[in-house]
C-alpha cells in the first residue's frame, strides 16, 4: 500500500509549480518561482563592468545576495549564497563577458520547505530572462529521507522537521530547445551539478534519492522549458 503524506501527496508527487518572469522593470531579468507555498523572487542585475577583489578578471563574476523573508541574514543564508554562487557559476558561460559582475538577488516570499531548490529554479529562470549566456539550464529538487526509510520529494517545512535526512540535488537540463545557439555552446552536460546533504543516510539511501530526484527533475525540466518558451510574461502553473 502506497504511503500518503499529510497533504495528500504520494512520496513521488511534487507540489504545484508556478513561474512568472519579467516582473521587475529595473532589473535586467527577474522570475518568481513557487512550489506550493514556498516562493522565491529572483532579480538579475548585470553584467556590470569590473569584478570584485579576488575574482579572476579574465572571467565573469557571479554575486549572490540572499534576503530572508524576515530578520537578518545568518549562517544558513550565507551557506545558501555560497551554494547558489557555485551552482550558477557552473552553468554560466563566464568567458563571454570577462571582467564583469552579474548580481542575483533572491528575496524569500514564502518558506514552506525545499527553499534552496526553489531559489535555484528561480535563479535559472531569471538568468534566462536577463539573457545571460548559459552552458545549460539547471533544475533542483529536495529529496527527504523519512524515518520509515522511504524518499519523499519536495517536502513541506513540517515534513522537513521530521526527516531523518535530506538531499538538495541539482541536475542539468538541455537548453538547446529554449535558448539561442549562441547561448548554449556546450554539448556535454554533467550528470549532476550540485549535491548537498543534511543528516545521516546510507549510500543506498543516497543512490535512491538520486534516482527519485532525477525522475522528478525531468518533470520540472519540462515545466521550465514550457515556461521559458512563453513569449509574454505571466503565470504558468501546473499540478504534479
């Protein structure tokens, strides 16, 4: 008998997805991404001339600024900034605009679990909206490991608090169907872009998370592709 979660979803079922783009007129690109009641607004500014101290001037620099819904930026937010910067650097073509800085500002609108994957998905949509050259797109998912030993995708905040462990996984998504050729110049794509785990899980559990996460990201990839092919700004929602 299949497990039914508190909100009525099955373990492999995602919350409804929605994406809006081109919302902020002063930003070069923007996107609002939601997974259920977890909502993040991403704004892209740049590329602007010059890089920060310590950055390679022969490449473009990526700056990430995380703004929580309430309160000050703490240790967790700084960790999110670091993970996002490394993830976004890996998908951007940094040699196209050397000695420039592109800033991505993330504003948390709602946090009901799986916040970091939601922010990564919002960032990718905003980068495309800004016309930033990319190697490929990326899609992110949170896989939670319950006390019962099964994987629950896209957990709510209440579910996260009861999880034995969970993994944030970021997979590549082919950009050839939604981006101009000039913006998608790399044929080979990595199997996984970013993997961050919290808590203790066996290797077999992690491999199980990879399998479930990759399958879920295929659904998110299709949603993202349709969203980016939308010619005019607006909401695109899909129940999963």
